[in-house]
C-alpha cells in the first residue's frame, strides 16, 4: 500500500508541475485571440482532481507506517483511500489526454488560419 501511495504521489507531483507550463501555453493561445474556454475548463477540472487525490494522500504514509500494530480496519481504510486516489489518477490521465488532443486541435486551426 505504501509503495502504491508513493507512486501515486510522484505522479500527482509530476502532473502538478506540468500545470504551470500548460497554463502558460493556454495564455499564449489566448493572447493570440484563440478561444481556449474548453481548455481552461478541462485544466480547472484536472487541477481539482489533483487536489482531491493529494488530499486523500495527506498523512497516508505516516498513518500506515505508525509503530502501532495495523488493524484490519486500518488496512481496509488505507485500501479504500488508495482506490479513491486511483479513481482520481485515472480521471487525471484522461483529462491530460483530452487537454493534449484539444491543444493540438487548436494549434492546427491556428496554423491553418495563419
């Protein structure tokens, strides 16, 4: 459970780090007069999912690695938490894919018009 949580945390950190780059690209497109409303909405949705998943993982490792014996209830709670994070991560991956496709589409339209 700990290893999976660590992998999810690393992925969420990587996606969070890319958000700034995506925002700057959207700003550049917006400045060129391109309608990026759908992309802004998708990015906001992505950020909300990242925040939600990170919230689930807050304190997860410390609780799981506490020196007290782990009960079946603690393991069940940890498993449920990771399932919720997995759902968020799957949705985040789909959002990233959609953002990439939408950005390519917008770039192609701009290139065709220019």
